[in-house]
C-alpha cells in the first residue's frame, strides 16, 4: 500500500470512527483504492459502520481476505469476535492483533490505508507509529476543552515518535435544529481551529453535529456512501482531498 493514514483522538466518543469511515469513503470517492483497518481493538466499530457481517475468508495459512463494501476493503477485529464479547487483552496481544491485521491481510495494492486507532496514547498507537511507515496522523476532536486537552496529548505523542500530524478535524462543530434552523454550538465552536493555528498544525475542517450522520452510521450506510453529493459528504470528501 502506498500511504497509511492513522486517525486518532484523545478521547472516546468524539466521532473518530465515524470520521475514519467517512474519510475512507471520501478517498474512494476521489477514485483511490482504499482500505480501512479497525485498530480499535477494545471497541471495534467499522464492521457496524460499513454494515458488514460475516467473517473474512482464509486465503492461505496466514492470510485473510478483507471484506469489502462501498468500494472500501475493511478489516476489523469485530469480524472475528461476537458483539457482546469483551476483549480482555493485555498490551502484547493488542500489538500482535494489529500487526497481524496489517501484515496478514490481503490488502493488495491500495493507494491508502486508513487506520482507525483506539482513543488515547497507548500500545496500539505506539505499535502503529513504530512498526509502520505512517504517512501521518489525523486528529479528531470536538471543540470542547475537555476533548482538546487530550487531543493535544495525542499530538505530543505522535511528535515524540516522529509521526507527522496531517491535521486536526473539529467534529460535532455545531448543531442546526431541523425544526427551526437555529444553529447552536452545543460543544462550543472553533476550539480545534484555534488550537491547530496555535500549534502550527493544518486545520482540515469542521463537521457539524447532525442526526443524519448518526442515523446513517447506525444503519451501516455511512453518509458519504448514502448521499455522496450531499452537504455532509462534501465535508468529508473536502478533507480527503486536502490529505
Ligand atoms: P469514537 O470513535 O470517537 O468513539 P464514534 O465515531 O463511535 O466516536 O461516534 C460516537 C457517536 O457519535 C456515534 O453514535 C456516532 O454516530 C455519533 N457521531 C459522530 N460524529 C457525529 C456527527 N458529526 N454528527 C452526529 N453524530 C455523530
């Protein structure tokens, strides 16, 4: 594969997986050959976001075939374990699972592999940073201070291990009421842009908080695949284009 782009966040629940999924679809919409590796071992969601069921086929003794939907190849630990099963794994097992999903999956000749990292600054992030030639990391945050503080920690971690920061995305940036069209910045507004400017990191864009993004994600038909010409798809495709 030509480029590996990690999508990271300091905190959980800020929309990192949703953004990774739609970003991967955004790259595909630009005509690139794309794969997504769900490295969020303790809380995999890409199988659900892509509406995929079933298990990857074994192509050889140590080679799995990724599943594919909407033109994107997908590999997630979520294909291999039951939904209600907890992954009670120590660091070395997490590292080994991620390494296997990188090396023992027939990704073939991808232009871009998007990696949905778990939140925080732990073993998975270090494995990716140290064992793979990452093109860089994209950081997702909400505009809130509480999320941005942890996002900054993530940025520092990538800097320490010499992974370039490709930019910051502000997710859930504002909410437009579908009943009255009033725009409310539920989690504040502009915090991530300001932070990116302060740190000299590219600001990649804002994605609004919108029920359609949540609904399409829950239905396994992500917004960029469902409505590629729509306003939300344009946000994600616009960010993919900048990368
Ligand atoms: P994370 O990967 O950071 O834990 P998720 O991508 O799982 O976060 O998102 C958490 C929840 O927020 C999900 O229910 C998802 O559908 C929803 N969500 C994420 N981004 C948006 C958005 N821009 N608008 C509406 N809902 C969103």
